C-alpha cells in the first residue's frame, strides 16, 4: 500500500528558504495515524513520526533508517509527531553524532546520525 501524503519535509518551509542541514536531511515524515499504523502493523501504544520517504544518499538511509519506520526519539528526546521530529532534528547538534531510536520491522533499534 501507499503511505499517507500529508507529510513534513526537512527540505522545505513556508518562506521558500533552504533550511540548515539537520540529522534528518533527505527524510520526509508524517504523523502516525490509525491507517498508517495498521499498514505497518505498529503496536497501538507506539508514538512518533512515520518515515514516508527517504533519500538513498542521505546519512539517515546509510545508517539504516527506511521508509515505513517510526522515529520514536532523536537525541534522547521523545518524538510525538512529524512536527516534533523536525523541531528536534533542527535543534540537534550538527557537529557531533546524534542517537535516534526508530521502530521498524517489528522492533525498536538505535541509529547514529551526523557527526561530520
């Protein structure tokens, strides 16, 4: 099936300005709703931002994040929605590695992003 189209992207904003790179550069997320939860067979208590698109050249993809995963934490801060994910990603340190936890394929796992 197709993932929902209402999403938040790190690559665009209302002012048509290019945002500073973040740990989620190249990742588009949306809020996790009942339909998408059923589609990915996510547990009822799972909260976070659903990855709807990811650039294969992005750091997040190279770290192992995939479409259909749910971002639960970024930099040890809980993610409740797509807006949370973008806000936390933009405030995360850009000069050191950031730990992210995401649920996918039936389990939660950690990813290390950034640190260039």
